[in-house]
């Protein structure tokens, strides 16, 4: 089971830190990703970290602003989101599966956490 947390309301330019905690399995057995889906749009792979921490993917829309990291001791993965923009507003999901930008390659999904960025 995956549990996402850390969403909230923030002003444009602000920061949030999302966390994805696992129970029942070790996160480092899988690549872990963050996926978002705005209303009326398809799912977007925002970021992904490989099981060995050697590969990291960021969507162009968040590159330079978001940082994903593996907190092995806590069996969790975090997503530090800086310089947030109103267009970052949506529900964010964490997922576990195969490494990459394609959300369809994840096997396990957590519930979403809402991020709202006001202008």
C-alpha cells in the first residue's frame, strides 16, 4: 500500500513537500514515481526515481523546480516542489513499478494528494 501526503494550498512561488510512504513492501524494490492529472487532461508522469537511485526523470514542465529523493530509512520517497505555479494545481499520485515517464508502467498506486497553487 502506498500513502501520499503533503499536499495543500500555497501561493505561487511557494513550496510544498510531498511524501509517499509504503507499507507491506519495500519501496526500493521498485521505481517510484509521481503522476498528476489535471481535470480534462491525461495523466502526466512528473518525476520518477529508479530502484537503485541511479536514474531520475523529470517532466520538462517541472525540471529545475521539483526534486525527487528516496528516503530509504523511512521506506518513503519525497517530492520537493519549489517555485510552484498555478498550473501545477491538481491531484498528485505516487506509484510504484517500472522506471520511466510512462504512468502506464506503474503497478501500485497510492491515493492522491491535492496541490493547489493560488496566483
